[in-house]
C-alpha cells in the first residue's frame, strides 16, 4: 500500500483508507475523498506541495501533509 503523496502524476488510484485524527479525516471526507473513491493525480507542484487531483469530476488541491494520510492502491 502507498499514500496519495507517493502517487505519480497522471496515475489513477483508489482510496483504501484515510488515517489521522478525527478532525483531519472529517475534513478530507468533506472534500469528497472517501473509501472506494477513484482519484487521478493531475499535477504535482515543483516542490511537491500542493498536489492537484481530480475527484468526483472536480479539481482539488491537497497539501502533502493531507495527501500522506490517504492510503491508496
């Protein structure tokens, strides 16, 4: 298993689990990232932060810190 932070650009992955504190998990899930959701990594900023993904048909930017809490396959 790997995290969203370790995912390559243009790679499509599926969310397996969201780790972290309850408040962080809730914030990530409120963005539409839930277990079983497919994500596509669109762009990664030159210094790696933020990561731009497509989820449920819309573009979303995530910090590396948050992307590290999303476990994907």
